């Protein structure tokens, strides 16, 4: 709303709330200033706060590549730099990356490859979560347009000092832009080395080693001036620091075999073992109430009694022993099969649906596939314009061990109380926790025409996730809110189409169009208890049989009671048995304790009201190439999904005097059929 609309809204809110005018004047004296008051000018504006925080941004990407070598050794070196301004003022991103790869023929029977990649990036960020004190977007939408970012002196001249937080408790958005600091630094390092040895003409031994390191440091300073206070008014300013790293080391060693019999039988296989170990560490600290001038921003500068420290250490390991086999007859009939035995430290000692090997649980997973390359059949092989026509079908299982590092184990965490550190059981463990087991059936067609100027693939699939991880609520006397368990089944069915067309294939100029389209149905087919409801900020989500995963859950809104007569005719009460009146939201009475409508709007009337899963999605890309120059255009589309608009949730509540969305101008005020928003 603009300044005039917001002033009208604020007056309506104040004088319709049942308070005496004397009380209102005492609580909000600045809303009743006279022209002679020194602060009168502070409220005579029509500020567009979004213009104060948003800006156009520019993006630059630079890459340099060098490659060379001979028959003995080859190498490649690349350097890249990316810089981008943010659409929110004073935000931005800089990234530097360096990569080196090489391949060395040590002997005729032994080859080595090595690579190193390093990425370093820095970001200047702003709060993007639901904190109204520090999120510039929420502050800009809630700040009264009657106010100004800067103060005035006694003569009525605007000065450079920022305006303080207003009496409504809304931070100055310009103070967030100028004074709030969030600096993020990321390091990403990858090193690989591998050897390939020829044991026989058809048999190779490969081993590859890798090390990955991801490190992050973040420093945040939440200032005093112009900002609402933090932590329930306990802190005037806050410093935060976070540092974490993830170190992964892996090895993949395998034997590969390849042989062609009688020029028509082609067999390839690989037998090997994958091993990976991971270490994660997180440390964080919060300091509050350094000097009020906002010049002391380090963690050491805060009040000792309000300082908070924390962190965590996580370790997990994974091993897989596998066999892959492929067979082709005349390059027309194709068969593939694979099997793997996977072990993970994340699963429980008594994990369900696993095999015990050396007293450790292992998951057994397998797959098989068939293919028919029709383009190599005599009937079609002579067609010069047909490059590829292949039918595919496959079935397989796989295991997902991303179920938490310690959910299956009993572990302790530290807690500090009055200067003493103690230990407590951190979770209600589940020793039977196991892999999420995914089975997938897939059928597809591959098509290539006119020297691959036209390529297309079509895939239809059905994927079922059994033993899905859920967090089941448990009785409060257990001391925990939930226990992790394999208690759900999720099914995805769909079709995906990818296509590529080279429209122009000139010597210097090329024009390519490629696109993709996907339609997927997502459905919970089983969940322990038939329904699992979880709270989110501003609402609830539900996982229940017959609905999509994480569906939105709530009451069905059917408009506004436009008159007292309409509300009386509905004869409904809320969960506190208060009768609905004119101006109230109109909700559907769907059910009651016995499964039939009962005239009471409560939890029995909640139902699935939407899903974030789209009906279909896809995209189109044009690529124009002229010699060494390339221009890309990209269009993505999504249809049929619902999105929870948290910003709208905050700016249409009408529970305070903060600025609201312009849609509340159509709120109910007196009996009329045209209102779309309920009264406050």
C-alpha cells in the first residue's frame, strides 16, 4: 500500500480494536504529531521501499583454456573467473576456478591419469529466511511508506544518518542493505589419480583414487542502528561465525574385460570395488551486545554471558562390490546386467532387508536391460537418413543410504548448563534403519536422423521407493519428538521426451534447438499410520496414502462471508465454538469426528489443498554459433504446481500495523458481495 492507504489501514486497525483513544495516543504518539512538532516531517513521505533495496545486476564470465602434448603425455589447463552482482543492493558473487588434467603413457602396458581442480568463491549476502528483522524483502514490504530511510535535523533538512527502527518494530530496509553484513567464503578442491594396466589383450586393471575437500566460512554481523532488536529484545547487535568442511576420500578398483567373438559377439564386463570415507565437521558461535556504535564486529567483542558455541562431527563410510556385464549380438540385440553388494555405516546393525556379511549388514541390488537396435536390421540398414533407431527396456533396484549419519546409532551430544558441560542421549535410535530401496522399470526409444542433425529420446518409467525414511512422532514421555524409521512407500510414474534439431549446419554458422518435456505423477502408496502431518512456518504439510509427497494441508477457503445473513445461514462455529460473522473467512465444513460434516470448523476439516509437484515441466534452448562465438537463449516452463507464498502470508495477515499487500484494500468493511479478503 502507498502512504495514504497505509495510514487509513492503521487508523482502522487502531480504532476498531476496542482501545480508548487516550491509550492509542499513549502507545503511538508519533501518529498524532502536529505540524509544529520536530518529528512531523518524518511521517510525510510516500517511500517505495522496494526501490531502495533492489537494483539491476550484471554478470561476467571469463574462461581461458590451454591444451597440448604428444604421444607420451597430454595435458589440459583451464582458468575461469565469474563475477555477478545481486539483484539486492550490496550483494554479489565472485568465483575463481583452476583445473589441470593430464594423461601419461608410462609404459606400453601402463598408463596414468591425474587431475586437480580448485574453486574459490566469495559472496556478499543478505538474509533470505523468514526473519523480519534482517530480511530486506520482508522489511521493505512491511515498512510504512510514510517513513523515510534517513533522519532530519532540527531545521527539517535530511541528513545522512539512518532512521532508527520505528515504533512498529520494523527495521529500516536501507540499514539492512548498508549495515547488515554476511560474508561467505567457499573452497572446493578435487584431486584424482588413476592407473590403467594392460594384463592381457582383453583384460585391463584400473584403479582410481580421489580426494574432495569442501570448506565454508561465514561471518555475519547484525547491526544496532536502524534495526529491530534480536532474540526477544535481549540483543542490540549480533555477530555470528560458522565454519565447516567435508572431506571425502574414495578408491575405485576394477578389472575390465572386453572381447569380440567371431565378429558378431561383443562382451564387456567390469568387476570391482568402490570404497569411500567421509568426514564432516561444523563449528559455530554467536556473540551479542558488543558496543552500540556497531564498530566492533568480531565474536570476541560480545557479552561473555550471552555467547553461544556449538558444532558437530560426523563420519560415514561406504563400500560397494559390483559386477557389470554387457553383451551385444551383431550390434543389434543388446543385453546388460549388474549386481552390487553395498555396505554403509549409516544403516543399523539390524537393518531390515539386508544380508549379513562378516556380521555387517549389506544391501543387495541388481539390474537388467534389453535393447534392440532396429536401425541395424537389413530392412532399415540401407536407409542413409536413419542413423539410430533403438528400443530399450530395463528393470533395476538401488539403495539410498542418505538416511542420516547417526539415526541408527545411539550417540551422545554435549550440553552446557551453568558453566558445566554434560552429555545426553541425542536421539532415539533405530537399529533396524535400512536403505531406501528403489525399484525402477523403464522403457524407451532412441532416434537419430540425417547425420545426427535430429536426435530424440522418449522414456517412460515407474519408480517405487520402498522403506522410505520417515520421522514418526513418538510419545512425549520418551523425551524425543520422533524416531526415524523405514515406514513409507513412494511411487513415481511418468514420461520424459528430449529432442535436438540442427536447423542450420553451415561451415561458420550453426543453429541448434533442443528441448525437453516431462510429466510425472508422484504418490504415497503406503505410510505408517496412513498419515504423517508436519508443521512448517505458516502452515502444515502432509504425507498420506493417495496424495503426493509433502502435500499442502489445511482448510479449504471458499471466500468471505459478505453479510451477517450469509454467516447466519451457514450456521458454523470455529474450534472454540465461536460463531462465524460477516467479514470472516469462509471455510468448507468437510468432516467431523464421525466422518460427516458437524458444523464445526476444526482439524477434522483439513484436507490436501495443493502440491508442489507440477503436472508437467520442460524447457527449450536455442544455440547460435558463429565461428568461436556462441549465443544461448533458454526458456523453462512449469505448470500445475502450487507454491506456498510466505511473503504473502506475512503481508496479508492484518494482525499488526505494518504495511500490507495492496490486496487487503479489498478486505471486508461492511455488507457487500465484492470483498475477496476477510476482515482483520
